[in-house]
C-alpha cells in the first residue's frame, strides 16, 4: 500500500496551496496596513490564545487524537468525544480567571481588552483548533484541510472592508483579532452541526464517563503537559520579554519576520504530518514505517533547502512587496529566521517514531532544555542588544531543540534496531 493516494494527495496539496496563498495575502494585508506597534498588539493576542490552549488542553488533545485514530465503533467513539469535550469545558472554566490575571499583569492591555477581546478569542480558537485536529485524526483529512483553507480565505474577506477603520483608529490589532473570533464561531458551528464528523453534544453525559476519559487521557498526556509548558516558552517568550521592556514596535517587527519565515515550513510539514501521522499510528513501529519516514525526510530536506535558498536571495524584495515601509531596514533578519525555521521544522519529522512507539517522554529533555534556556537568553540578550539580541536567542533556542530531537531519534532508534524505543 502506498503512503499517498495520488488523487487524495493532489486534493490535499491543492487545499494546502490555497491555505498558504491565503495566509500570505492576509499577512500582506496586515503588514501593509498595520504599523509595527499595532501588529505587535495583534501578535500578543495570538500569543495569549496559545497560552490559554497550552495547558492542559493541547496535551489532552494529543491523547484524544490518538484514541480517535483507532478503529472504534461509531457510537462508542461519539460517546468518547462527548465526554472528552465535557472535560475540556471544565478545564476552560477553571483556567479562565487565572488567564485574565496573568494577561493583565504581563501586558499593557486594558482589562476591557483582555475580557472583551483576548478571552473570547483564546477560548474559541482553542476549541476550533481542537475540533479540526480531531476531524483529521478521524481520517477526514480533506475536510480538515478544507476548513483551514476556508479559515484563511474568510480572514481576507472579513478584514478587507475593515481596512478604512484600521487606518482611521489606532486599533488595528484588536479589529484583526475580533474578525478571527467571528471566524472561529462560524467554523465551530459548522463542525458540530455536520453529522458526518460524529461530534455530537446533545446527548446526556455521565460524570463517571468523563472521569474514565480523564484517566485514559492523562496517562498519555502527562509528559506532553510538561512539554507544552517549555514548548510555549520556546515559541513565545520573546514576545512577552519585548512587551515587558516596552518594545511594542520591535515586537511587531520581530513577529512579522517570524510569521513570514514560518508560513512555508509549517504548512509544508503540516501537510506531511496531517496525512502521514494517522497512517503511521495505524501501522505502528515497523520497517515499512521506517522506510516511508526515510523518504519523507529526503523529500523534506530538498524542499526546505530550496525554500531557504530562495528567501536568502530575495529577502529584501519580499519585504518590499509584502510589508509596511517600516519593516524594510530589517529585511536581512528574514533570511536568518527562515533558515532557523527550516531546520526546526525538518527536525519535527524525527518526533514521529516517539509518538508511534508511545514514548513521547523520551523527548522531554529535547524540549525542556531549549524551553528553559529561552527565558534567560531572551531576557538578557534583549536587555543589552534589543532586537538583534532577541533574534540571536531565537536562533540558538530553535537550533538547540532541533539538534536534541534528531540526536534523540538517532540514539533511541539506531540503524538496524527499529524497535529500540
């Protein structure tokens, strides 16, 4: 059996291209209409939403995805899903007050902005991401990609008529976040009303069933919860450090460069992950899985290498085409950050075997060490070298993570010993 069905992979690749193109157009619209300070505010809303979903919902999601990929009877799986999202609702209610306090203490947002914009967006985007992930792991891959493509297209459709409002008032970041909140609501309503996905919330749920689901997911999710904390630090601490130092303009510039460098590698590796991971979970650790993963790595190495070379050569023209004039003096940062993102995303392919073998704890050091180093490194380098220091910290942390992940795979899954883990 081939890794990819030619017809399905063409459909998925087409949807992925639509998603990537729409994402770039959306970034272009924001970059050309929002000065760096307002783009920095928009970034903080996104970063806060990631913080909300980080612990423990993201880790619990991975556990329920693993269950959803297994061959369950439809009624049993629907009951499993209903119980799981009842658990998520309880967790959401419990962590919302803490989230409000943390965000108010660590940002310059007003309480009204936190409660009216940040909190609804965080809750709804977390639920939307969880549901789309669940659809993918239930083998509705084409639907999950289509929903992501529709999401990015809707972002463009909703932000275009609001651009005059953005220019008139100093609230571009808030307007962009509110439009994404509306999109999250639309996508969630579509998913829960689509009977084919089997995500039904109308039937009665018993507390005993929810407790059983908690016990089943928490065992697998425990190491992932630790992973989520340090992973969040690695990915987002730079924004909070710059916000604490009052560098909202530099925050916007750094965020813009990161987003541009992140788009292609993340969507490309996301295409591989979305399609291949459920298949790998189904086949388990085997020589066939090892062989397929090897060829995926070769393909990814070639594509990411070409991407890095292209961005390095055309960094300045790209920024001139996409961004606000304020970003142009910093175009050289795009080449550095794109190289870092290519290395980091390539290393993500080395995590597959650990998830398949149900040994994610073997990757804790590879995640904890860079995450722990990110806070002191970014704080000190930003304090003494400002934006350049943040970029150095960013590059060092992501490259350290990539090196440790690939070293862990080489150690635990030595050549000729595919079942070592």
